């Protein structure tokens, strides 16, 4: 796992780096392949912006979040990435579960037999109504 940090308009801090690394290690557990991450931390218009791009095998996810506190923006970005990874995993599981053939074994009734049975029941009702009126 490789993580590269970029700091824009702020002083790099080891505490922030270790905090973000710890959060990204949790995401590595969700992925099948080793990941490489690019983390960009910046200050823009008095907002702390955290942007993360992850690559793991053929999967690529990225998220960006801004907040008044840097630690909060890192937490929110990690939450977004976690939801994206769960979504990708769910799609893969659903794709693998799809059957190639229909589940039903028996034949479906043809359109003619459905109309005939409906027509017969309608005729019986009208006959019974006529008999009731006599």
C-alpha cells in the first residue's frame, strides 16, 4: 500500500499524516487488491479540503470534501469512500448471483388459454345473472 500526500497552502504535519494513514488502513481491509492512494489536503477560502483518490486493481474511487476542520473533512472523505467501495462490492456480488436461465421450470400458459378461461368465467356470470333475474 502506497500513500502519497500533497499539502497545499498549509504546513505539513506528521499528526495529520498519521491520522489519514490510519483511516486509509481501514479502507484497505475492504479492498481485495493492494491500494495506492493520493491524498491532497488544502485550505481554500477558509475551508479545509480533503481529496482522496484510490486505485485498487481495476477499481478507482475518489472523493472530495470540505469542512471548517481538517480532521472532520478527512473523516467525511473516508465515509464517502467507504460507501463507494461497499457499492462496488454490492454490484459485483449481484452480478455474480444473476442466474443464466429462468428459475421457472414449468411452461407458462399461452395467451389463448388465458383468454378462453376468462371468457368462460364471464359467460357463466352472465348466465347466472340472467337466471337470477327470471
